[in-house]
C-alpha cells in the first residue's frame, strides 16, 4: 500500500510539472553537410565540406525548454495519402544543449562550434534519441545575418542561464538570512519584514514637495548675504581719495621765488663791488 501511494504521488507530481517551451528563432533556410573528421586541432574548416553539394536544404527552429536549448533541423518530404505536391515537415536532426557553468564538458562549444575559416558555417553535435549515438554535422547559412542571429540566440541563452543562476543564489542567501534572523530573535524577538510588506501603516503619511507649486521661496546666496550679515564684522566704507597737496605745491613755489630773489640780490652786490673800478 505504501509503495503504491508513493508511486501515485510521484506520478501526480510528474503530471503537475509544467514544462515551459519558448521559441527563440526560426530560419527557413539552412544547408546541412556531411563533414569529415577534424584534420587539425585548430578546428573544423568549411572548405573541406564540399560546400557546392549540401546533404540537404532544411529549416532550423531553436526552442528553449526549461534549462535546455533544442536546435531542430526540419526537412520536407511528400505527404502520404495527400494530393500530389503536398509536403510535410519532419525532424531531420536534433541537438539538445544543456549548458552548465560548473562543468567544462557542458560548455556551448561542446555542441556548436564555429569553423575557423568562415562566420556562416558551424559544426553541430547531434544525438540519435533511439540509439544514443552522437555525430557531427555541418550547417551553413546563405545570408550572414542569419548566421549572426543563430550565434546571438545561443549567446543570449547562455547569458540568461547565468542571470537565473545568480538570481537563485541571491534568493537562497535571502532565505538563509531570514532563517538566521528568526532563529536569533526567537518567539519573542522581532520578526524580519517580508519582501512584500512595503505598504504604509495606519496613520502614516507621505509628504511630496513638487517644484513650482508654491511654498517657501528659494533664497539666493546674494540675498541671504544682504539679509543676514556675518557676525563679528563691521562694514566700513572705502576712504575717499586724498585731496591735492596744495600746501606742498605752494611751499615749493615760495622756495623757488626765494631762490630767485637771493640770486638777484647776490648779483646786485657783485655789481656794487665792481662799481668803483669803472673808468
């Protein structure tokens, strides 16, 4: 009985699990090549693939399913029991990528590797779901934009996984901090606030100052200096320029006059001394 209950609960849990699948890219034309073994350690080279004769011309669909990236190569074939010319799509090849940052064997280059001599061709690892065998095939795009979109889709998938892992680590740290705080606080201690407890309590108000809605005017530095003079300093006016030195100029003129008069008197005395010898 216990085993049956456990199995039934397991089946219910598996049936309730939701698988999220998101289409990231769809391109109508991709060339598929049968590629030889890699000749050098530098990487695959598209010039060795006989690019003029591809193995098939297909379409490519890239979906994300949970943490996996599914690259589906879809081909067309005649539809059975249908009018002539009717076709249907079928899965030609598939590559399921599961990138894990902590494992070197689960890097993106393990499944998809660009060639060394072109930006439009890639070597992709595929796996047979029935036998489990793996092999490499070559894929190429006619337009360079299609190849760029294919490469950027895979890079965005890896970047999204890194962001989700970082968010999960932060969430675990937050949960651990809550448990630590609750353990320290005990039953009578303060309980940590929950993440969603951001509402205002009863009686709380929020004051918002909106520019241009009135209220106190803003005081400029110049006005504040005029209204509130600094303490300890007395305002002094600038002294006027000194008046012209009249006394000095008058004294100078009088000294010149005295010098001239003294010279004239001396000359007169000399004339008087020589006056007795006139003939």
